C-alpha cells in the first residue's frame, strides 16, 4: 500500500484503528514546514461506504485541533470539490491527504469560513449531505 | 540413439500488455481480476480509452454507470471514449 510505503511528508495512518474497523480510518497529519501550519498536528477521519471507490469517502477533521482555514469549518467539515462532485475512483487516500496538505499550505491567512457559525449550526453530521458551492480556488 | 516422443504437455503463461501494472480504480494487478470476479483472463478483460488509460472493463463500466452528467476518465478527466 503506497500510503504506508511512501506517504506524503507528515502523514501516517493509524493502523491499529484501521484494523479494528476497516471502513473507518484515522490519518495523522502535520502541517508542512514553511507554511502557516508548520508544527501543528491534525487528525483526519475517513469513512468508506460499501460503494467505495465509486463513491467518495466521508473525510472530516476530528479531535481537539481543527485547522483554522477559510475552507475548513470548526466542526471539521472541509469544502473541497474532490470529496464530492469532482471525485474520481482513481483518487487514493494518499492523493486526498496530499490535496488537503496542499490546501493548508497555500493558505495566506488563518481564518474560518465567513459562514462558519451558521453552517455548523445547521449542517448534517455527514459533510457529503451538504450542497457545497465551490467558488474559491485561491487557497 | 533414437528418441521417440510418446507425449508432451505444453505449459504457457500469459499477461495483459498494458502501460500500467494495476487498475487505477480497484488497484488490483491487471494480471489478476477486478474485485467482483474470481478468475483473471478473458472473463475480466481490460479496456482502453482514447486517452490511453486502461482499466478492468467491469471497473470502468461501474464508474461510467454511476456518472450521470459527464463520463470522464478517472485518471485524466478527459471525456471517456472507448478506444476501437
């Protein structure tokens, strides 16, 4: 598995957790050096449906530390098009992790999305049920 | 010395000739089969798109059937067309 053999820098899979339940993974991630998130540690949760890889996994940040980023809500939901309408069955967990690290790395200013408090109050627990509007490709 | 051959048993190996080792959708080796099949070979063949990307036929059909609007190659996102 390429995620175990050649993971993106700072990325590790919680293997014990994945062994307990194969359809739910936790991935530990570190902010890339030279970026606003350098030294910060995050956890991503992946949930795979029986239709995976034809259906995208549910990916959210979990735990104490949710990155402060214009496309990441304080409940861990991530506004990233490859997780819904731009999903491809060729995208691996490794590729998703790389996209998220890249999204963090290009951030110029740490802030929550402008609609954060409204969204976290009204959204479903599953981010795939959100009708995302992908309009900002600058970060 | 004359040798008379009474019988022989032929043994052959085969493999798909593809530009990759494994299917980008199910990640199984092309010399194996997709996750819905039990045996590799003609019953689980490979197909190529005009974009040159190659998948198990069962994998790419499942993907295309799940797509309503655009039928794109999972690797390069070009419109999927089967290579003749």
